[in-house]
């Protein structure tokens, strides 16, 4: 006897009703519609850029919004452990391609917005940076579909 088929986070996020609660931060709930709207706004701001998009946020909801923005643009997303200027220079990150909820004009922002139905290609590339045994940043590559398969299922 098999149990129900679970969907990965991205697939769930894309198909969920706008009011479905996806994250809770203290007393605040964050819905699928808010995350999709944040991803759409970030994708619109990053669409003019070419190359890798860099992502750093301490918010799980905005992390997912940034990953979704990258998949909407069919771009590689590099997930960063922090966004200190010296580190960004060390890994060759373009500051203009940084999706973050920090800084003067943050790219990742939760809030009201149109809840357009989005579709994304989970075959997009992801890059994570690890310190490695030498302490120098090393890249670890994955596909979004791998992350989704290995991650939480909803």
C-alpha cells in the first residue's frame, strides 16, 4: 500500500492557492501568493542582467522567492552564506546581480502584489559555496529539481 504522493516545495508553491500559508515567522504568516509576488518582482528587476544571480537572505520565505525568481529567468542561482563585500569580491559576484533583502533597495521584499500564475523550470542550476578544506570558497553545483527532491515535501 503506497501513501500519498508528495510534491516538492517549488511545485507546491507554484500550484498552491494564493492564501495557502507556506511559512510562519512569529505571529506573521507568509502565503504562497506573497512568495510568488516577491519572486515575480525580483525576476522583473533581474531580467536585464546576464549571468549568474547571487542570493543571500536570512528569511526562508525570501530564499524560496529568490530561488523561484532564478527559475523563472532560467538562470543559475548561487546561494551565498553571507554577503560581505570582501567575500563577494573573492567569489567574483556582481553586486548588481545580488538578490537580497538587505541594502538600500532590496530586491527581495514580501508584500502585497499581483498573484500571477507562474511556471518555472526546475532544471535550473544552483551553486552553493562551501569553505572546503582550505578555507577558500568552493562551488557545489546542483539542479533545482535535485534540491526540491532532497528537501522538504509538502
